[in-house]
C-alpha cells in the first residue's frame, strides 16, 4: 500500500530528526556545563547574537510549518544560548 509506505518513511524521518535534535542539544548543554564548571566564558558574543537571531527565525518558521521536532530543538537552543550569553556577560562584568 503506497499510503502506508509514505507513513513509514515519515516515521523514520521523525526518528532521524529527534536523534539529531538530541545530539545538537547535548553538544550545547555540554558546552554550557563546561563554561559554568570551569568558570569560563567560552562563547563569542558576536557569534552568539547571530546564532540566537537565526534560531529565533528558524523557530518561527518551524512553528508555522507545524514541525514539532524542529520547533522544540530550536526553542531549547535559544534558551541554552541565551544562558551562555548571560553567563559570558556576567564573567566580563566581573573582570572589570
């Protein structure tokens, strides 16, 4: 049945998306944890601002397309990167 085949392909695509989302979030969470653990501000603020801006746009896009995986991963990435930005700004302020 052609319709069943399409659904099986979509299910496997969702699984791939979820796996990618978990790996991406794990990488950012690890980086954030390392920053706090070693009291280092590791993120470049220019990069972070561009990254968070682009991720906000991608979050809006994924919301409009009803893509739950893409929306969730981007929303969580925004939270992680904003935390990294705040932590970096606090570390910079303390150095002055």
